[in-house]
C-alpha cells in the first residue's frame, strides 16, 4: 500500500476516534451510524485541509489580537458546518456544543498523534562548541530551537 494512502487512512482514523470521543463526552454532538461518523470525520478532515487555511488567513487580525484563541472559534464553525451538511446522520446542537467538541477533538487528536509518534518534530540545538554538539552534523531534518 502506498505511504500516502497509509498516512491518509491513519489521519482519518485518528479524526474518527476524536469525533467519537467528542460524541461520547458531549451531549450536543450525536451520530446515528458508523457510516455517519466516518462521513463526518472525512468531511471534517476535508474542511480542515481546504477551508480552514482560508479562514485562518481572513481572520488573521483576530488571531493576533486574541493571541491565537480565535482558532477555537474557527474549529467550532467548521464542526457546525459538518453538522449542517450531514444533518440527519450527524448533528451538532449549537455553537456551545461545537466549541467544546472542537476543543475535545483537538486534544484527542493531539494525544493520539503524539502516542503514534506523528506529532511535530522539534530538535534542540545547544549551539556550536558545546559538549552535546561535538561531532554531530546537522541533517536539516526539522525545525531547530536554538538554545
């Protein structure tokens, strides 16, 4: 199986688990069938990939003013959109349910991805001439936090 397809299925599975956890924890998010849950997680992934970047760009002044907390509102709006588009099978009762659902989905996705080792890679560089840096070459394989 191609690696791209494996990563796609893994992300879809993580999102599905996160939406299921939000459904179980919150009363305002409901699914009627496994198919509706899979469709909701696929649509949420699609919206996060294509619509969310545009919303983040448009709302950049609000994001800066709120120090990034407006992302929670964007996540809630996207979850509300999923609920509106998949109305009979997947429902989101209101903005409050969408807000808390988006927060739960984000946290569960972060935890599951960290457990699977798919989180963001951050390397710490100790600077030139320090003990930890002797004999090592920079492979250029990720972001560096220079200490």
